[in-house]
């Protein structure tokens, strides 16, 4: 899956999961830098929506490794308040750096 603007992806979302418990969504995953230079200030933007598509909560997770060297991996992890709607909620993810949206692929 490709996100952000068309072109060569700079980031590979290797894996991620969204788990609901105790009124929160815990989102964790791992990315890899596909760029030939460092990526800096990478933010995983997490949004949680109810079944009608209404925003329930959001958060920003910084990667554990910053700057992220070319070819290297970094985990990320965050909690988003889900207001007790765990059974009907869904998570979405996107990525930004200090320059704005990052082209990325998943899988």
C-alpha cells in the first residue's frame, strides 16, 4: 500500500498492530529507511475512528531511532485514548518528517 504523494517511497512500514484494552489503543510497529541518507524527526501519526468514521482519538509516535540511517530499522509505540469504543474502533497510520508527508509502503 502506498501513501502520501506519488514517487519513490522513502519509508517501509515493516509491521504494525493496533490492540485495544482498558479504553486505549496501543499501536506499535517497525519501519525501515529506504532513503540513501538519514531520515530525521519521523512521526507516526495514529488516528482511531469509530464505525461511522468519526475521530475518537489521535496521537503522534516518534521513532526510537532518530536520525534513522539509510537501510536501518526503528520501532515505534504509543497509546491513543479510545474512549471505551474498542470493539467498534479502527486504527489508521501515516508518517511525517520535518519536511511534511513521507512517501511510504507497507508490507
